[in-house]
C-alpha cells in the first residue's frame, strides 16, 4: 500500500453550506475548521491546503451552552497603553453576529500563512441568503451529540 501526497495543483475544492441556526457554536466551528483544513477528505495532506470553501448561513441563530452568553468576553487592544476594549458575547452577537463564528473558527486553524489562506475561504452570513448560489454548494449538517434521557 502506498501513501499518496497531493500537490496543490491536484486539489479540487468543493463548496459546502452549513446552517448555523440552533447549532452549538463550538461544534459548528469544529466542523467548519475541519472542512477548511481538508481533514474530512481521504486525501488529506498536512503540508498542502486541501480544504473546501465553507458557507455559514444564519449566524445570528447560533447558540451557546452554559453561562457563556453573559460570561464569555472578547478582548481587543487599541494599541494605546492600557487600552483594552471588552465586549461580552451578547453585545458581539447584536453588533456583528458573523464575527462570533469567524473568531471561533479562526482560533481553530493553524497560526501560519496556510491558516490565513484557509480562512479566506470561509464565508459567513447573518441571514439565510448568500450570493454563492452559482457555485452550487452542497448542504451538510453538524452532528449533534445524543442527549441522555432523564
């Protein structure tokens, strides 16, 4: 049995659409990151960007578990001394719901130039409509963990 390593020219990218309404943020971000990296393909090659294009719709409908809605805080530095801007998840969700998913996926990708190229293939929309109908994206679902009956 031989190991096959893909070259950049041999990669055929697909367009995949994920619906975020009612999905848990972490599980959705893991699915999107794996698709962007190409880890769900049998021809995954670590040193080659083999991932697909990912479209995430209904970003405003994503849910979080526990007390993350009030306790999770996003930090940003303004480049002035002692100047941190803090924003809770609830505020970020009202102001820019796409950014919540974007940051979750970005932090799961490699921290190098290949990760930057992967992130450019992520398209996130707050509503259910997107302008990528011409690419004929295939819809996939995020697997949900089965809950135990109490």
